[in-house]
C-alpha cells in the first residue's frame, strides 16, 4: 500500500506543477487546495482523497493546456477513475467520476452557481455538454454518490486561489491510506 500511495504522490509532484488549464494555479496547487477545503469541511477520508485526486486524469492524458480552446473534452474524470480504480473503491472513485456531471447539474439548477464559474470552467462546461436537462438532473440525483460529487465540485471550484497557503502533499497520506480498501 505504501508504494501505491507513493506512486500517486510522485505523479502529483512530477507532473502537478503544470499550469491548470487557464487558471492561476498549477494542477498540484489546485489539488492541494481542493483537499484543504474538504478537510476544512471535516469530510471523511474518502472525500478528502477524492478532492486531492479528482483531476489526476489531467496528468495522465497527453493534451496541452489549450485543449478546451480546441474544443476537446479529454474526459479527464474517466481517465482518472480508470487509473485510480486499482487502489480505491467507489467511495473515492464515484465522486471523482461524477464531479463534471455535478458541475453540469449545479449549472442547471442554480444560475448564481453558473455566474460564479471561472472563464476556463465556463469554456469546459460547454465542451462537457452544458447545463443538464431536467431528465439528466433527475438521473444524476439517483446516484448514491451525487451528494459527495456536489461537495467535491464545490471544493473544486474554490480551489483556484493564487498563493493560497496549503499543507504539503505528505499531509494527505493518512487520508489516502485510510481510503484504500484493506485486502
């Protein structure tokens, strides 16, 4: 288990310094901030782990930062889930898989939420399908992980603050290890 966690931390440390798709933070800063907000909300370890790892798919695809400008959806949530499934169960995987859907859901039900999205997030929303239809929102809410995905989405949206002090990556080892199922 320790080697598995170290592999994840190494990926975040080595590739995480890349710019975060038009935002003023790196992928690593964004990940640490999302985990910070989850921890501050006293979320369970699985949700803190999901917050830390929710955008790991961005580190696994091989597209440049301008991917949204080219109108491409990398499906980073799916890439990340496929990769993380070898270590985590649905309590971590499903909120990550649903965090893009949660943005679409929130945009459909809350005009104020849509209005506060960053320019980059609005651009990716259009590529990801735009706000959900009424039928899509009903289907989304049937997932047992919809509420966790919505919480993750809100931490994701908060986690774009330039120079926000956060704890180091190793601080989250406990959450990652606790969220890994025992064999």
